[in-house]
C-alpha cells in the first residue's frame, strides 16, 4: 500500500472511531450558528452519508481546490475534521495557537469547536486537499465565527 493510501486509510479509520464516540459543541457557540461555506473554492463532494451503527453521525469526504491568494472565513466544526494536503500548501490560523503552514503530503487535524481561518498564501499555485469530516446528527459541516 503506498504512503498516501495508508495515510488516508488511517485518517478515515480515526474519523469513523471519533464518530462512534459522539460529540458535544461548545455552548457559547450554540447561541448563534450561521452555516459557513468556503468562498471561491471548487468543492467536489466524494461522500456524504450517515455512518452505519454510530448514532447517525454523517461522514463527508470532499475534494477542495482553493485558488492562489484565497482567504477563508473564520469558522469552527462540531466534529472531527482531517485535511490531507494533496497539492500546494495552506496556512492555518487557529485560535490560541501560532500560525502554521501545511505542505503536500501532510495531514492537519482540526480541533472540535475551535475558531480557525485557512489561507492559501501562494500567489501562483492552487491548494488542493482531501477533507474528511464526521458531523454529529443535526449539525452542519461548519459554522461562521464573527
């Protein structure tokens, strides 16, 4: 099995395990939830279906392409998210942490309930990623943060 397939297999296994455990959103963010959709990104949903025998959370696997210079909105997730960088690089500003850049072949685990903002700082190359997310029943993939 090649390195990428092994990495994706491990990520998916972890996501399914987390989905089976259940999730709790932060109460401060429960007050006002506005669905977040990354502007300017080319998204192709690969999987979006309930996980079997896991209290009905939903697994979503999306392939994203973010153009050069793209800056996403500040948002958070209510379940585990794994971003596997396929091409290019992206930079993450995560509340309470220093800015970090992830390169092709690296995996970023997004924390549950933590506000964050992603960017493609390249002026010439798109950033492509496989995003695997497990969402609790009745929740959206992402919510805006003011």
